[in-house]
């Protein structure tokens, strides 16, 4: 069970991390006095957005641990009522860990995108999305 939860967490980190690597806001360069700085600004804003979002891997790991602990406690309580607290705790930990990790990872991804767009706008680019 622990192996399945660990593999699922790694999968979530990779999926959300790849989203951050490939995200690029759409910028309208028509009549833009800053068009020549677009490539440099994108690189710098990407790095600033990574810092502002707290890093997807770290946030996903925190969510996995927190969700796993909460899920284990709830699962143990439900399992105890059914006569198998250990099995309930294991199932609860796996479900809670995956859910918590996914939530924190996606939340971090949204922060990343918003920080990236804000940075580009602050540098004078017309960001469409």
C-alpha cells in the first residue's frame, strides 16, 4: 500500500511539474514596444513564478503527507467500527495522500500560472491568457 501511494505521489509531481515546465502565456506582441524582450522576460518570469508558487514538488509532497495522515486517522476510525482498523487506516492513508497531494500540486500550478502572467504584464507585455 505504501508503495502504491509513493508511486502515485511521484506521478502527480511529474504531471503537475510538467505542466509548469510547458506553460507559456499567450502574449500579443502587435505594436508592443517590449516585443524584443519577450524571450528574456519569459525566462526570468518563469523562474520568479516557480519561486512564488512554492515549487510543485514540495507542495505536492506536503499535501501527500498531510492528506495521508488525515486519511489514516479517518480510515482507522471507520475500520475500527467495521472490525479492521489497520486495513481502514491503510486505505484511508492512500486515498487521503493521493487527494491531498493532487490538491496541493494543482493549487501550486495555479499560483505559478498567475505569478507568470502578472510578471509578464508588469514588464509591459499584453498577456491574453
